[in-house]
């Protein structure tokens, strides 16, 4: 294993210091961070953060390897500063058995660039009718703790209650895609003045908010952990605030795209802006930023959703919803929230808290002696133009093409091994 001496890094934006990374851990910080033969990494001006953790990634393998594989998604993640990603269950076959989650987990280990932690489906085939084998997935080699039908809502309240009761036994969590399906039949974009003008069927905020309210009550009743995926409306924030104040064990995520983009993007009819839940109004974006700063929305998760050109470069109505996110997430958060969160606040929302929700104890720990060396070095002063052609993801559906974003990941380390150096994947 290579020993690294990282010189002059600003841990969480603090004063420059040296770090010694040896045998998988941060061996020393400060003046004694040196060892004979250590490879020197110049971190002048760079901020060291605990490796980022994404609670919501679509890796598409098995089944849609033409859009992404565990390997290509792992490369994208490492380049984005991530050391762990939670792989969503809506693969083909669905990750609803111990066999499939173990397959994804093994593929992640083989790729060796980030820890790939599979999420198990809540219901068989994401069908919303029968509970999947949650216990067998929890007991499998993948030790699944997060379960989600993401892409679909667990809309039957009886089934949702049973799922919450089941995972409570091993302190698991149900991550809900909050969408009352009977309110979003045929929906193409956010329901509001823009959808009315464009003549597209709307996806009303109440379809999200009504499920969050229902599930917050259910989680409170059961005493189990509930996580809300991709919160997108101001009303959802109000409900989550209310639930937290009542002591419900609820956490929530917001995506980078919901922190930056609004429904007016649909005016272009460019399906790269089609996503589920849809881009909302400027008022919603502002409320989500506030909620992230306040801590009502706990974390940023990418909902990295790769799609092939066939599935994206077609008429809006036929395009699949979803956007790439892993390689741009930190830049977007730096852009919209660094001034109010600071690097420590960003580490909390993109590393420590997602690691805690997912139960990934080796991740989300600030660089300090003895801690597993899962960390990333970011150059906050860099600016880069997003070029879809140069992304590591197998897909090209980034909504930020051509935009100039702040920040660049210079290096990422997974258990002391460099996965990214000089902004490039090491293997
Ligand atoms: O836009 C989305 N794409 N939202 C989801 O919930 C699922 C995801 C996907 O799998 O493509």
C-alpha cells in the first residue's frame, strides 16, 4: 500500500496542515505527518473533507449496463469526491432478494473505487403489493439497512406500516419516494403556471406532500426510521419540520438539481430537464436551500439517474425522467450554499449524516489520527465548464452542460488508496 503525505491541506476549511495516510488510516496530522518514502501530494489551497457519501445513486447494473455499470458509476462517484454510494434497487432484475443485493455489493468491491452499499426494494419487483425479503437482504453479505422502492412510491399505507415495523427490528430505514400515484397520472412536469402555459400535464406538489404527511404519521406511530427521498417542495419542508418537532424519526434529502434549477427549464422542451419529482418553482428552490441550512432537510443526495441517449434525446413526453449528479454535486452545493454552510456544514450534509443514516461506520468521519482514510481533496478556487463528453458516467444526461461551476475534486482516497489523483481516476 502506498503511504501518502498530503501537504498543506485545509481540513474542513481550517488552517493548512499535513496528513499522513498509511495502511488505510489517517496515521498522523500536523508536524509529525511524515514517513520515509511517502508519496507527496501537494494540497496547497485544497480543502480536505471526509469522503462524500451518496444515499441515492442509480447504478443501473444489473439490467441497463448500456446506461451505467457499477464500474462506470463508481468512477463518476470517485471523481465527484465520493467514497461511498448507496445503489438504488430499481435495477433489472430488481434488487429485492439477497442474491441481487449481494451481486451489486460484489460488483462494487471488484470495481474497488467506492464502497457500493446496495439498497433493497421494499416490495417484490417494486410492485407495491407484497413485502420483499427484507430480513434476508439485511442478513446477506451486503448487510442492507436502507430499503426503497425509489422510482415508485410505496403507496399502500398498510404495506408501508408493515415495512416500517419490519425494519425497526434491526434499525433499518425506509426511504420513501413520496408520490401519490393517483395524483400524478400522465404527469410531465411541475403543476403550475409554466405547465399551464406549455400545455403539459402537471405533477402537483400535494402528491408529494400528502405522502410525506401520511408516512410521518405512520413512522411516528410505529417508532421506526423514515427517510424522504428527493424533497422538492416548500410544503414538504413545512411537514418535515412539523414531524421533527413532534419527535418523529424522520430524515430528508434534497438533490443538487432541486437546489438550483426551476420548472422554467421545461420551456426548452429539452428532456435533459425532465426528472421525477420535477423541477419546481423559484420559491420552492429558496425554501429547500433554507431548509438545508436550517437542518430540516438533513442531507444532499444526488439521485444520479443515468439514461441512454435513446431514452433521453427524444420527445419530452417519451423521455425517461432523471439526471446525472455524481460528478457535479459538490460544485452545485458549493455554488448555492457554501457561504451559509461553510465546509463543515457541507461535510455534515454530504458525508457525516448520510453515512449515519446508511449505517456506514467507516465513512463520514473527519480526517484525524486513527480514522479510516476515506477523504477527498477539493480545490474550491477552480472553475470548470461542464462537458458531457468528458464525464466518466456511461450516460450524458447532465443538466449542467456548458455551465461553469466552482470547485474541482483533485484527489479522493478510499481506505488509504488513491482512487483519484490530479483530478483523474487512478485505476
Ligand atoms: O428522475 C428520476 N429518475 N426519479 C426517480 O425517482 C427514478 C430515477 C430513475 O431511476 O431514473
